[in-house]
């Protein structure tokens, strides 16, 4: 009785060498193994010393902050839902009525501009330009206006 050598389950030259037989070692179309690489059993072990993740939540998930509905600027200041461009244009065209100040929530300044006709137009003009060119203008809650 002569023993015949066992025939390989796939043609030579396909798949990974020394791959154990089984569902992950069988060659799929184009010679790639099915099932992908196997992970070592046991998974990732926590290193001694107990490294704690700085995230309290899953990365990429951000809870809504009621103090900053539109997030934070690069300096960490909360951003307003109001736009400085809209406030500046309103102040330039309707500044004698204080509309730009009413828009950002500064009711007291809006009433003062309304009663003085925008400082005879000078206050309204300067205020409108300042809204457009300044990056530090805030709304009534102290949040930076969006650009």
C-alpha cells in the first residue's frame, strides 16, 4: 500500500503561504483568503497602570452645549447664532432706528440709537463699520458673532 501525497485544496501560488486549512485559509476569488486576517484571541489588553481615555463619551460624538449652540471659535469662546455681517448691514442701512443693535439683542443701545436717530447718523455709520470689520463683537449673551 502506497500512500499518495495529499493534494492541496487550492492551486499552488494562490493565497498566503503556510496558511492553516479552514474557512479563513481558503482562497476566494483572485486568490485572496476569505474572512480576512484573524485577530489574536483575548483581544487588546489594558496596559498595567490603568491608562484612562480622556473622552467621557465616544470619540466623534459631541453633546449640545446650551451656552454655545453653534460651537466654539479657535480661541475657545462660544459662537453666537447671530451673524456680524447681517448686524453690520442692518446697522449701515437702518442704524438710525437701531435695528442692528436690536438684532444682536442689545436693546438698551438700540433704544438709545432710536432716540438720537443713530447719533445723527454718525454713530450708526461707525457702529455698522465696526460690526463688519471687528472679530470681537458679541451678542447680548456675550457670545462672539459668526462671520
